[in-house]
C-alpha cells in the first residue's frame, strides 16, 4: 500500500534561519507531488508541484524553494526564513494530474519567531 | 483560472441533523475532490468524483457538471464529524495543479 511521510512534524525557527522539510512517498512510482501551505484560519495555498525528478513548478513567488532529487522525495527549503513563513505545510501526492485521489502527509507546523 | 467557492464558511449543527456543504467552480473540471481536515491538521481524502454521486457510510457527494456545482451531505451527523471540509478541483486546463476552496468549518454539538 502507498504511504506518505513528512517531517519534522513541528518546527520552531528564528527569523533568518534555514528550513528543510522533507516528504517521501512509498509504494508508488512517478507520483505527482505537491507542497501546500495553510496559514492560520486560511485555505490551502499551493506552493510547488512536481511531475517528475528535477521538475519543479512554482506557484507563488517567495523565499521558498523545492527540489525533487529522487522520484519519491520532495523537499521544501528556505535559506532565510521570514515571519510570514509561519504556517502549516502539507505534502501531498496523486497518481494522475488532477484526476487521481489525493493523499496527504501528516503536515509540518512551522513557527518562525 | 478556476475559482472554487464553498458555502457556508462555518456551520454548527446538532447531533443527528442532515448537513449539506456546497462547492461551486467556474471552469470545467476533470475531477472534484472532497477532503476532511481534523483539528490536528491532518487531511484525508473523502471523495473524488467527476460525475453523478458517491456514497461512503453516512457521507454522500454529488456533482452537477452542467451547473458546476458539488455538494457534500452528512446524514445523522455526529460530534466526531466536526472538522473542516474542503473541496478541490483538478481542472481540465490546470495541468498538475489543484485549486482549493477555503473550507467549511463544521461543528456538530451533542
């Protein structure tokens, strides 16, 4: 069966520090991968999506970046965090673009102080 | 760009009530997803549908392609149904992107 893991679950970081959130998918190959952010009381905002290794599409210009070094690994990074980067980050995957069932990771709650 | 709107934004019900959450979108889609987000933040997929109706336990999802509208119904609601319900569309022209509604906060009181 397919599973998705995301870590760390909780993170408290000072402004200006780097960030690395990791997501891995098991039990499937060539998934479409997504990073979403959910600010407090707000809806899900798509940050990045990837249809294959090394292929990253950015939806929102910001100081975050994403990478897909392996088929089932998706990493969200920042060199210098801002206060506005605080939020709940979710990794997700589908088999087929927009038509496959969505599977979400457990989420990572980031607080930037 | 497809716009996805949900209503109501907040909904409070008494245990046992029939609940309906609505989702409208502006552009033709390939699939409509209903998701459930619990207070801890985790999200699970409830339904994915492109036509007609799907049922799972006390949950029913319907979609009307012509009217660009979908509904999520909960029969015999229970306090454990309290969560945020989110609809999302996988558009015909959106490629690999999904567009999400803002979510409906449902609270079911005992």
